[in-house]
C-alpha cells in the first residue's frame, strides 16, 4: 500500500487518524473506482453506483463539526482529497464541489435550522449538492455577477444564468449566489431540485474531468422561500471564507493527480522494455522521473504547510492562492513529463496518465485561474491590486 511517490515519508507528518483515513480512501479508490473510471470518463457519465461507497468513507462535510459531519482536521480532509484525485480527479471534484463549497457555505453562512435540515443527509451523500457562482459573462470577475434576487412576499425570485456548475444536472440542493435588487449586494440561496423555473443542461465535449456533470443553469423566476436564504451571505466578501478553505482543498487535487501519475510511470518504466532494457534504464527517463518525484515532494510540503497555517488560524488569502497557483503549475509539468514517459500509451485514457493529463487542465482554471490566484498573492505581497489595468486606484472586488 506504500506508494512510490511518497519518497519523503509524508506519513510521518500525519496523525494516526489522518494516516488511517489516507489508507481507507486509497483502498476504496483503488478497489471501487479504478476498475471503472476509464469507461465512465470515456462516456462522460457519472458513476452513480460509486456514491454510496464514497459516502461510507465519511469524508463529505470535511472539517465541519456536528450535524452528522466528520469534523476532520483540514490536513485529513486534504489528504483524503489527494487520495481520491490520485486515482480519479473527477471523483475528487464531485466531493469538493459537494463538500468544500456547498456544504461549507451552508455550515459557515447558514442558520441553525438550515444546518440541521440539510447537512446530515449531505454528509451521508444521501443527497448531493452543487455551488453556483460563475455566470456565462462573469468567470474570473464573479463578483460582478448579474443573476438577481428580488424580494417578494414570503421569499425571493431568482432570475439569471449560471455556467460550469459541477453536479448541477442531478444535485438535490443548489447553493446559488445572486444580486439582491434592493442592496445590490451578493446574497446566497438554497434552491431545490425541480424548483419551477430551474433548468440545468449538461455541458458536453469537455476534454477533462469528463465524469463530472457540469451544467448551464437557467433560473427563470425561481421562487425561494425566506427560510432558504442563507443569512450569512450579505456581500461577495462572505464567500471568501469558504473560498479560502476550498482553495486549499483544490490545491490538493493536483498533488494527488501528480502522485498517481508518478506511481503509474514508476511502475511502467520498470515493466516496459525497449532496446532490450527496461525504459527505466535510460538516463533521460530517469531524469524525467526524478523531476516528477521532486515536484511531488515539494507540492506535498507546500500543501501540508498551508493546512498547518490554516489550522493555526494564520493562513492568509494570498498564501492559499499562491499554493493553488504554484501547485497546479508544477502539476502541469509533472503530468506532461508522465505523458511523455508512456510514449503512445501516454495518450490512452486506459493508462491513467493521459486521463490525468487532461483532468489537470480544468483544475488549472477553476477555483480561480492560475493567473488570478497569482494576482491575488501578488496583491498581498505588493499591496497593489492589478486586476483592472486602467483603474489601479479602484478597490478590487476579487
Ligand atoms: C470543469 C469546471 C468546473 C467548474 N465548476 C464550477 C462550479 O462548480 N461552480 C462555479 O461557480 N464555477 C465553476 N467553474 C467555473 C470556474 O471557476 C471559472 O471557469 C473560472 O473562474 C474562470 O472563469 P472563465 O472560465 O470565465 O475564464 P475567464 O475569466 O474568461 O478567463 C480567461 C483567461 O483570462 C484570464 N483573466 C481573466 N481576468 C483577468 C485579469 N483581471 N487579469 C489577468 N488575467 C485575467 C484568466 O486567467 C484566463 O486565463 C468551473 C469551471 C470548470 C472549467
């Protein structure tokens, strides 16, 4: 069960609970998901039969305490994310959207009644959630979103469009952000599946994370009762406490993907022979393998340090952004090297590496692109926001 990618004995930095969780997730992913993932990825379908198995891992809800949630350490939650991504990035994205975005928003910004009502079933994965911020015209600049929430008797009317929303084609619970037409501020709402006026259409032809069902959402005068407005979301800034945690979690996906690609390549180079020798015997292949291995060790240590900063209450938004940006950058290099090492088999989804290579691309872009996360860190270290080139004096809303 020891992975070749764990060269610097990362386990030594984990508590016994975190180590046990790591092994439990690894075993489930290798046994239940690895055999079927290439087929589902190829079909661009989600393997719904896997949901109860992921539910039994007790990782949904991550760090949330109470309400039937596991109350893991951030490090434990992060290593579970990496172990999922090591085998299949789509499964880890499914859980991250559900847990680190939607459930965490309800936990941090919801009322007691909302938490009691929604979290226990989401924690068991008996119900599935999604998190809808991005719009067709507002991606990186999500704080300018245009979906409106208009107050009416007993509730709110939501009107607008959302794009790219993971799990949205089948989610039971949709956490939706909209602009309050009275205050002009961003508010959060819980919308239920089958609400009249709600329509989610699957986005086809993705080249990465093909098992994740990303949707275009249309909200046509969707009524949300007052009890389903999240009282803790009163401006865009309120989403940042959720995004700070979820960015750390997302940073652990490329770590896991890189671990998986390294482990696959390490095995493959020893098994496949050319010119009468295993591929591992060629110097240039060893150099590539070692560059990948070094990247994995550095990524793990950066990710681990981010978790510790967060757990001690010291992590800044810039630190989380730097981690997400730099780790995805290094992971891109790592999977590209892995793809080369497998030769022709490096472009076949069946061999994990090509699939992981493609899956990394959306992760490079979502949860803040590489560029935007770099600029968030850049703003923190220089004190100057550079998001709007001609308006440096304006306060950035990112
Ligand atoms: C597979 C997938 C899953 C996703 N899941 C979700 C989800 O569940 N929920 C959700 O709400 N969203 C989701 N997203 C949306 C995701 O967060 C956005 O795609 C992301 O924020 C980038 O927005 P955009 O695609 O509109 O790119 P754009 O904002 O159009 O950016 C295009 C390019 O311009 C650059 N750029 C933009 N603005 C600046 C600037 N000011 N300075 C410098 N460079 C800039 C970007 O870095 C990028 O390289 C998902 C996206 C993908 C691909």
